[in-house]
């Protein structure tokens, strides 16, 4: 099994370059100054809706029907206005006089304007007044139309929510699967806060963008088309006047949108940097306080916070100019329509109801234009987030497992290095031409100065990195031909940096085992000398701890991780300074337990305290990625080489401390 500690199940290597606290390394040298491919990212995001294409069609159908019915409303209300106005005018005409006679009488009296107005009206019954039965029918029709429009709109909104949540659900799944396929080198170059920001904040922003823009954008576009058709039906002249302002609206929206796009990209990039800094500072808050770096951490936070404030303010302010500009243009359009429409009513070429309906349509026409323009900032923000998530999804993955993976006939634990070479950077070799054979059941200790490649060597066994040259064999089978999962199932690892998750101690102990029983959990804890302190806790094995291991000491956390390795019963055991956090007495007990645990298993022990590896079957001394010495403890001391110098220096330092 592989001990988790970082995404992908890896451990922090000793060699690759790392970004410092609060620094953001986005692969290609920082965030882009603008959206690199707006159309491409938008198309790719829309393609993610394909699995729900039938629901998308239903949304379109409901949207069209809802908009058509909503568009009929003002026209029907215009008829109601005509019924009321015609009734008021007909009341002023003496009974028994026809409409044509009334018009001739008015012209004879010199009332041409009133005559023109009367000639433009439909059904006039002199002396009758308002036809309330007809008015009731029209208003009832309006109520029915608006009711069905509301129901269809509600269904459209419901289905839109289904589509968006399913799409984002699939996107999160893709991100999760991608994170498991990314090589460890990717996480070495990315602050965890930046990766988390893309996986959480950016996906949430995409969800919000799709939710708000899909329904509103669809409704707005359909409304523009339907309303435009009704406007040309009522009065082509007024429709042309209303359309005069459209090019100006498009020009203003495009200009403002072009200015706001880069700011949205900066906003989300700044969000990632801020999240990365916060995550690092809170994870290492004890170290920050110990070294008195609270001021520097606060200063860096203030810098990132100021950058986020500036970019977010500029993005929202610039994009926010669109709506007031569109409202001003809409008001100008309203005035033009009202003036020209009033003149046409007075001339008898239009009815008052038609003008009223047209004014409502002009409002309905400008409102979706304003909404579409106002949504541009939301869409730009969403596309910027989508581009960041797609960049994560497009990152180079670790090499694929073979289609037909090989496996040893019997896993015994023989590990062979054949002329192995590895480098983190192409021009900086770390391990060159290393050959080594470790027989089943042997304990191999790896020592050497910091940066010599000790941890890198065991990382290569776990296939956290691909070799630059040579090959590594497990029981005479090249591990590159095996599946990673099957390879890592044979390996147990105890790290210097302990890793726990929020849950009970029993759950943490059982993390690497299949179907453990309470008895096996207790037995593993007893073997690792963890049982004695666990039973002193208020709830024993049911005590809940968090990922920081609150409530237990560093040494006790180390014992839990060692017991976890006991329970997994791996074929190959890797111990990376596994006893560095325990006291001397506990270390002696653990060494005895480790002797039992290593029995019959191939073990790789990385150690700085040479006193803990005296009984190793083979000791490798590494310098600059090369094995400079190998042998037993006694043979290496008698050789008076690098190991002897390390041993003498370590115990000389201990003697000085005692003195």
C-alpha cells in the first residue's frame, strides 16, 4: 500500500524545486494576462452539456413556449386598452349615428385631429360606452397566457438547474480523476492552495455562471427575437426607430467587455495565490509563530489581498458600467418611441392600444439587451475559471499503465536496480548508472547527507517518478510493466512527516488494510506500542482526531502511522526516518517491533541516526545520487571510508553534547 500524504499518494521528494510559501507557480511562468482562448473554452464548456442533450432540448422547448406566451401578453393588454378607450370615445358620440357620419360631422366642424383619431379606431358603437363583457374576456385571456408562461418558465428553470448540477458534478469527477493521474512532479511545482482553488472555487464559479447565464441568456435571446417580431408586426416604422440604438449598445458592450476580460482573469489568479498563501500559513502556523514570522505572513497576505481587491474592483467596476450605459440608451429609445407613437395615434394610423403594447415591447426589448450585456461580466468570469480548470485537466499525466500489466508469479520481495538513472531537470543529473540487487527479506539501510537522493531512491521504487534510464525489477519483473496500484499494494511506507485524517484512531489505523477487524487493529497497535497510550484517551480507539492530530503528540502520531503499516502487512517496507518523532525509550521498543515487522519482508530504511541501522543486512552510503559504499555496519567501519566518517562525526557530536 502507499501511504497518502500528498495528492496522488506520493511523498515529498528530496530533490525537486519547490515554491516557497505564498508563491504561485503556474507551470508556464504565472497566470495569463488575458483569457487565452475565449471561444475555445466556451465551446468546450458547452460541449460538457452533451450528455444531457434531451433535457437541453426540453429546456429550449419550454423556453420558447414561455417567451411566446409572455410576448403575447402586452398585445392582449393593448386590446384591453383599445376596448376601454373606444368605450370612452363612443360614449361621447350621440346614439343612432354611425362611425362614418360622426367622422364627417367632426370634419365639418373643423375637428380634423379628433376625426383622424376616430377613423383609426376599430369597433365604435355610438352612445354604448365601455363593453365590459369584451373587456372581461380579454383580461381573462391575459391571465391564462401569463399563468401558462409562468408554469413553463418554472419548468425551464427546474430543468436548467438539473443540467447545470449534473454538468458540474461530472466536471468535479473529471478533476478528481485527473488529480489521481497527475505525476508527483506537478504537485511539486504547484502550491496546494492553487490546486484546491481550481478544484473548488473555480468549479463553483462555473456552476454559478452556468446556472445564471443559461436560463437568463436563453430567455433573453428568445425574448429579443419574439419581441422584435411583434414590434415589426405592430409598426415597422417604430421598430426601425427602436433598432437605431442597438448598434450603439453592441459597441459599448464590446468595448467595456474587452477591458474587463483581463481583470477577471487576474481576479481568479489572485484568488488562487491568496488561497495558496492562507493554506500554507495555517498548515504551518506553529512554525510561523516559532520563528516570529507573523508580520511577514501578514504582510504577504496583505499584498495578495490588495492584489485581489484591486483586480476584483476593476473587473466588477468596469463590467458594471455596462448596465447603466444600457439603461441610458434604453431611456433614449423609450422617449423616441413615445413621441413618434403619440403622433401616429393622433394621426389615426395607430391605436392607443398598439402604442401602449409597442412601448411595453420596447421596454421588453431593451431589458433583455441590458441583461445580456450585464451577463457579459458573469460569463467572462466563468470562462476565466473554466480556462483555469481546463488547464488543470490538460496538464501532462503520468505514463499510462500497460494494457496488459505484468505481475510476478510470486511476490517475494526481490528488488533489482539495473543501471538506473534519474533527474528532476534534464540538465541536472541526480542518480546515474545505479545498479543494486536486494534479496527477499533483506533489510537495506540508506544513509548519506541531505540531498544525496535517499528519498528519491524509494520514490522510484513506488513509481512516483518515471526513470530517466535503466529499469527497476520486482521479482525479475520490470515495475514499468506492472500497474501502479498492484505495485503499491505490495509496499508499505512510514514517513517522517505523519499523515492523519479526521476520524477515529481506529479508522486511521485501518486506512491501509482490507476488511480489518477490531482484534487485528488492536494487535497492530500493540505491536507498535501505540495501544498503551490509545487506551488512556477518553474514548480509546473511538477517539476522534483531526488531520492535524489534535489531542495526540507528534510521537503518538508517529506510532499510529507505524501501527498502520503493521496492519497492512506489506511485502516491501519503506521506513523514512520513521522513529524521528519518538523519545529514546519508545524508539528502542519500536526498533524491536520493526525487527519483528521486517522478518520475511524486504525493507528499505532511510536513517540519519546510524545507531538504528547497525543490524541492517546491507547499508548503502549515497552521495550526489551515487552509491559510494555498500556493506554491513562492521565492514563499512573497518573500510574507514564515507560511512566511517559519518559515524565518527555523529558520535563525536554526541560526545561534545554530553561534555
